[in-house]
C-alpha cells in the first residue's frame, strides 16, 4: 500500500506528459541513474521529493519519452527509479523480494484504477526482476512493466499505449536495451 502513493506519481506523469516528438531510436545514458537505454527520442526528466509513510523521504526520478509515430497511437516509454534505505529494502533480501515486487505491481494497478492482468518473476538480468501488465481505461489501454531491484534502487521500466497498439518489437527493444553502467555493488 505504501508504494501506491509513489507509483501514482510515476504513472500519472508517464501517461499524461505527451508533448515530445518521435525521433530515431538512440542510446540514452543517465549517469546519476546509473543506466543506459534505447529510446525513440530524448527523454524528459522530472524529479519529485515525497515522504513515504514507511520509507521516509524519497526522491522519485522519472524519464519519459513519447513516440507519436506509431500507427496505432502514442507509445509512452518511462523509466522510474528511486533509492530505498538499504536496511529496509535490498536485492539480497530474498525472503522479501516476491512480496515487494507483488506489492509494487498491485499498487500500480490500483493507482491507475486498472486490472493487474499478470505478474511474475523475471530472470536474465544482473538484479532480481519482476514483470507485470495492467489494463486500464476500461481495458482500452495497457501498461507493460519490468521492475528491477538493484541493491536498494528500484527501477521500473514501462511502456503504455492502446491495448491493441503496443508494438512488441519496440516494447522489447526498449526493455532489452536497459543496462546498468556500473554494478550496484560499486555505486
């Protein structure tokens, strides 16, 4: 429930800030965020400071790019990341990870007044991961997301668009291009 407040900022920003134009895909590097990713244009950065009832003061970082060239409507690409206190959430806390990720997905669905269609653990990355899909706007729109907990930093990558309009090629191009610059152990 505590993530509901945080994720609502992320999701509302992701789907409402659509004033960017489509460009060719290029690798974007965010040194402070410790990642690089392929995006269809230069992202817009937004930072919010919030007080979470469980974790205290948190800095929410959003990177958003909108592709307006899709034939079936806009696709919104978002990277959200925030650092949690290490003594409360860490990737080594294997007993808590499933609950943490499940709460993240459920809170995202709740904040969108949507339905969580599926969620599951996700392997193949250097940090523990989770994938989930939410249908909202009476089922006409979808958000597909991947979440990674790298040390105590939570990354959420999302693609939002019309349910029938999200290109799986572009979706996986975005998701699979996400890389950490440095292992979280040296951050």
